[in-house]
C-alpha cells in the first residue's frame, strides 16, 4: 500500500485520509508536535496541508526529506507577496506555479 504523510492534522488531512482508503493509499495526518520516530515518513511521500509551521524536530527532518514533494514551493506560497510575484513571473508549464495555484 502506498503511504502519504501530511504535515498538519486538520480537516484537510482527515479528508485526504478518507479519500485515500478506497484507492489503496494510507494517508497519515501528522501533528506538528509529533516525534519524528513516531511518523512513518521514511517510505512515504510527504506533503503539507498548511503553509507555515513552527520549527520542531519533525518539521526540520521533513523539510530536508527527498520525498517532500512540494518543499521548494512552501517558502514561496507562505508569503503572499512572493506568491504573487512568482505567479506574475511564471511561464506556461512552470511546475512551481502549478503547485502553488
């Protein structure tokens, strides 16, 4: 079964978990204060349901992880000015814009 870890355990994370079940995808909504050892992220795709998060042992570890599929986009979209600037400067087909919109 495929696994996805979602940083943030709010409503979106729970909805993703429910939607993933019939598709054979285990979605793990993860609280920001979780201990890294308790999160099954080593064999997972990692994403986040929130744009900003505090610096914790878990967020530091996940931010460096190669499977964090949109880690390069979050610094752009967390700030509305950099987000809008990136959208204005984007060319058709830019992956960062597709992920941010």
